[in-house]
C-alpha cells in the first residue's frame, strides 16, 4: 500500500505530461505557405501582387507558427515588404493601405483540426480562415482543392475574395477620383503540405 501511495502521484504527473504533449502541434508536420496572389481591379484595369516564399530551414517552414488558445491555430505570417508587383505605384499604395509601417505582417490563421481533416481526405465545403489586415481580424471562407505538382508534392490551393472595407480599409482614389480601386480583391494561396 505504501508503494502504491508513492507511485500514484508519479503516474498522475506522467499521464498529465503525455496529454499535454499530444495536444501540441509540431509545426514541421504541417506545411509551408508557398505563394499568395492578389488580384484587384480599378475602374480602368486589373492589377496583380504576389508573395513567394522559398525559405525552408531544416524542413521547418520559416513563416509557420502554432499559436492561439490550446495551440490549435496554424499561423502564417506574410511580411508586407515581401509582397511584390510590377507596378511600383500600386505596390506602394497597397503597402500604405495595409499600414505596413505600423503592421508589417499580414497574418493568416487556420484551425489545425479543420486543416488536418482536409489533408486526411475528409472534405469540407470550404475552410474558414482568420485573416488579419492592418491589425483588423476577420473570418473569411476559402474554397480549396488538393493537388500534386510535377514533383509529386502535395499542395492545398485556396481562393477567396476579401472586401477591404470589412477591415476598415478604404482603397485609394487617384487622379482626382478618376481612377478608383474596387473594394473587392481576390486572393489565391498555395500551401505545401509536409507529408514527411
């Protein structure tokens, strides 16, 4: 009986430690936000902005963190100064719109359980994504598909539309209001799934 009294607290501590470890997400097992394409329109033409992430260090996605309550959110951080475009004026206006001096990152968060269910071939109609632009968070719905590239790598491609005004962002007007950026932008993103 004395031995049981000594062993019981030890077992309780071990089981508590095991449950804590199993609830954590190992970021290396998830994926890498590889590309983002932003398409917008003015009343005159279209414009495109891009983000490409080629950085993987020791198979750890550089821009992936696990955060949130109970460590259940996958958080992809996109530095606004890494967003590129052919038209420097539009790019400068876009960074200004996102208040990049004050908010240097766009943050995309996906619930880990929903993300895993999609990867494990349990399809959903869409995947909810928490998007943070200029410090304002909103939940948006992204349609998605899973595909393999020519190297056999597994990707999730998502696409969604975002109303800038939902984030208290108001697109700029140029040339005395003759050129106006529309409120809706279209975002396509590719996440490389780490199957290793």
